[in-house]
C-alpha cells in the first residue's frame, strides 16, 4: 500500500466519519478477527463470541476516531489493531477481574504489556495445532514446554515473531507497532524464527514452523 493510498483513507475518515470507519473496518475485519483469535485468553474459547468482541473493537474505534484523526501517527490498520488490543484487555478484565493466574497452572490472563503475553499466545496456538483436541493432557503438557522454551527468547524478538508469524502483520506494520526501524524489525524476525525452529526441533517437532 502506498503512502498516497493511506493518506486518502485518512482523508476519507476525516470527511465521512463513522460511515467511512465502517467501510475501513469491514476491509480489515478478517485481519482483526485473526488478532482477536490469537490474543484472547484460551479460557474464553467457546464462552465468548468473537463477533461480539469485534463489535466492541468497532465501538471503541468510533469513540476514539477524533483523537486518532488529530494526530494520525500510524496507518489506520495499526491504529485499529491497537483498539483491538485495548478491547481485549478490557474483555479479560471483565471476565477475570484483577486476579492473575500462574502460567504454569493454566494459560493465564494476558498481561497488558507483559513480557509473557506473546509466549502464552504462541504456545497455545502451536499446542492446539500440534495435538488432537481429544488429547487434552498431552496438549497442556506440550503447551507448557513451548511456553517455557519461548520464555528463554528476548521479549522483543518474541513479540516480533507473534506479530509476523501469528498475526500476519507486514514487516513495516511490525516496525510501526513496536517503534522499530524496518531493518531492525526484519532482522529480529529472522532471528526469532530461527530460534522457534530450534525450539521445535529440540522438542522433536521439526518442520512445523
């Protein structure tokens, strides 16, 4: 996407307000849904409709649109992703309150800005893909092994991996989300992906990543 296209999108939002926001949100809905699926606490699977979460993301974005347009420092999608992340924090707080659960007992509540949140999401996603749903005990054990191994990684590298490999953000979008230069984001992704492959090989799961 060119800078000109992004400028046109922002200008349309400024001119048409929520009507334009609805169009943009529809354009990005699939990507935002993927983010919600990846980041949401696994204890809410089957209990919370993703469509309801996305609706809440939209309402949050509509409330904050004026603030964004006064200083659109990032592309619209990156801003909407931030709205999705903030909404998930609120959803988790409503369902779990202030209580925090140990990562070693269960897949815990995502902590806003916490170093472990990417490990939690990556481990849960990989464990779900590597084991049959009928083998819950095996999946839980594997998830914990993955979590422990991922926690040995640099926290920024881990988050870059989550954004690129599991949220499908572009290198440029990752750089904007994390405040990195594009070259630095690319180098960190290469390093993180190499480390993930090493982890999977060590666990006898080579060829998965």
